[in-house]
C-alpha cells in the first residue's frame, strides 16, 4: 500500500527475505511492484510458462481473476497464442480458462462457451469440462 502511494523504497525492508519457501508472499510482493496496467500481462506470462501446476499456482489464477473483466481480452489472446505453439500445454490452457470462467461467471461465461467449440481439441475439451463443473474455489486466503 505504501509503495502504491509513492513510497518507492517501501520494499527495502523485505530485501533480505528468502521467498523460496513462501511463493504466495513472493507473488504478493512482486505484484505490488508491478504497475496496475501491466499486471494482467505479467500474470498471463507466468501462467503461460507453466508446464506443471503446483498448489501455489492457484494464487496466480486468483490474482488474474482479481483483475476482473479487463483481463478477458488478454486471456483470449493468450489462449489463441498458446494453441498455435507446437507443444500446447494443458496446465496453462486450463489455468487461463479457469480464470476466464470465474471472471465471466455472472455473465454466463460467453467466452468459455465459444471456446467449447474451438477447432483445437485441447482448448475445446478443457472449455467443455469447465462448463460441466461448478467453479472450484481458488486461493481462499488470498
């Protein structure tokens, strides 16, 4: 909060902390330093790079959900980009579609419904599965 209000050295007190055992705090500290207009892109980049999902990755998804509807165009663009790579990663696609589903839930999840008939089988099946099941509670202690 102090950093957001112009105290640029607010994180100096945290310089000696080893975040290796606390990825959630590391994410919070990092996001606080990322300008609001760049958070969606940074979060999507982190999610897109995942090959395997650990429990702590739920916090990335929740942070993306917290960006609300402003994240939808970037999520859709990332899904398009990811499905064009030779090695489509289920983990990344699934995390992005979970965030999209949560963001658009109250509006009936129109983007997820559209992706359920995508030409890419992985994207289509992941979207279809997401529509079948209720939303999973993400990082509740965020």
